[in-house]
C-alpha cells in the first residue's frame, strides 16, 4: 500500500561522484539545502506523560514533500532492497511506517513507525571529509531504521550498523551539481530519546532519558556520550584532533574549525530553539511544539532565498502503551500557513492519494544517467491546492486570506481535540475502527477548504 515506483523498480548505481572536501561543501551557495530543526520533550519537560517529537524539514524551495504510508511487510530470504542509489540486504520483516519525504527519493526526512518510534535527520559537516561515491543517504538510513527498529535505541543501532556496512553518501538534491553531507539524527519513542551524530562511518550517541533537547545542523554531543563507534577516539587521536588525555568532547573534537556562514546561522537557530524549549519546560505540549516550528523570527520556520520549510511534523508518544501515538503532519510548506493533520496507526490506515506525488518510472531524472539532467512536476494534489490558495490569499482581498487562515486553524484544532480525547481515556474521541482513516479524512477536508478558497465567487458577496 502506498508504494511508488521508487520502491518497486531496480536502479543501477550511478557513476561515482567527485570526492568533495567537507569545508568546501559546507561553504557552497547560501541557498544550499542544509537547514533543519528537530525537537524532543521527555517528561518531566512535557506537560503530559508523553514524549513529544517535532521537526521542520528545510529543503530547496520548489521541492515537494509527500506523506507516504507503508504497511508492515514480510520479505523472502536473501531478497535485496533498492534505496535511493544503492541496494542493501532486506530483512525478513519490516514495520508499518508513515514518512514525510522529498518525493524524488526513497528515504525520508522524518517519520514514525507502528511501535511509536519517530526519527528526524539533519545535515552536518565535520572534520571527516564527505567522501565521493553513492551510498546510503541519511534519509535512507532514517527510513530503514523506522522499518527495522521497534525502539529508539534499536533504531539507532540499525543506523550505526548500516553505516558501518554501506557508508553514507550521494547527492541530497535534484541537481546536476552534487551536494553531499553527513547526518545527525534525533530518535524518540514512548520512554526516551537518543541523539545520534555521525562523521563518515564514525558516530557518537547520547541518551536523553528526561528533559528537552534540540538539533540544528551542527554537532551537539559533548562529553556526555552514551555509546560510540569503537574507533572514534583512536581516529581522532591519529588525526591529531585529540591528544588522548582528559575529557573527550565529541562536538569540540570533530567540528570544523572554520564554520561557514550557513553553519554559523545554525548556531543561532540552535540557541533560539533551546531557549524556546526552556521557556516551556514542564509545559510542553503538541501545540507548543507547533508554535516553535512556526517561529519565523528565529529562522526555525525557514523562508529565505532558495529554500524554505517544506514540511513539518509533531508526534505525541504517550508513555501509557494502551494509548495510541498521534503523529501530526503537514505535507505542505510553511507550517505557519499549513495544517497539522493527525495520523494514527490502526485499522483502516491507508495511503491518502492527495498527498502522494506522481511517479515517472524509468524516465525519472533520479534514475536516468547522468542523474538530474531534467526536471519533472512532482506536485501532489494537496500541494497544488495549498499553493493556489495561498497565492490568491497574497494577491487578493485580505478578507479571503483571513477566512482561509481561520479554516486552517479550525481544522487543526479539531485534530488536537482528537488527541485530547484519546489522552483522556477515549472520551469524545473517534471509535477505534475510525482512527486509521483520520488522516485521510482531514486531508479531504483541507483539500475542500482550498478548493472553496480559490472558487471565483469566494468573498464576492462579502
């Protein structure tokens, strides 16, 4: 269910990319897509007994992000799996997942699985150079971890195992000029969170058993390391980055000594995000996370130059296993002008066709070699409606825009009421047999709101 051509067709690995030195890659055009912000709140930072996860995905301005549901599956022994650029060994069983992903690739920027595991990734550059050649994208690693890990820690170990075996690499955008980076990950489940930061095949991880944490395109794990690659310190010592004595601060040892402008901007976003979380300590809710993701003054809600926040996600993971996890996804750009819609794994969960992009089979520019020589229209139906409605809102009468904004907020509040009902022992919430179809219902209602907002007669009688 929900599988596109990217899941079903084989793609021969492309030619090796040019070896790119890390500092050069990090200092590319200011419009390079290297911004994201991830947040997590673990009780007692949360206002409720739940872990709350959130992410803004900042990508090239015209890139379309789709929301894909994939059911649990079983796979034949010895089968292979085609990811964005390379094949990997498949596992016997995979978990059901919901993914928010750039529609041209196999992996995902953020997502969740049926066991309440959520993951978001971010670009990062370190002293370890970005190597040439196509391997697993960080987004591929994220999806593989969701399909294979039943806890945040287990998903983290999936990523580190795949990283050791296959490495990470390949261009992260649809452009003839390759753009590559290493990755950091924020992983969460019902009981805890993990930060995983990588430098090539090396890595360090930090367990977050309580409190609030955020990531913003930079190494952030210091001396508080919960797990690490067995050769992490020996490599740092061999390169002369660490003397081998005293405290080992991962971020200090592996960060670039000369940070480019965009990385310096990430520092400001990281600090702003941390302050926004601190202001809400003990009172963090889904709504609070949505507000943070909509914060434009800090740059967390990105709209600058050639890239912007193209999709957003907030997940509530109750500590009580009897309560379902609720994942709110936008599937449209700019969370300040989008609707967070609830997705719940359950009976009737299926792909919402309005948020699934078209596929192009063997003619897709990601599959033809050399890659990305042409452009195709990947806009899905909800994206088209959203952009058309916002375009009219910006160019015509202000009253129309206010009506549309009010419809968006009203619909979002309905989704939050569903969450509140589920947390209150099911009081006022939909029956269990309807939970799996909630996302589809909200997408349909949002699509209708956009259709009405662009109708020629809207507002004429006001």
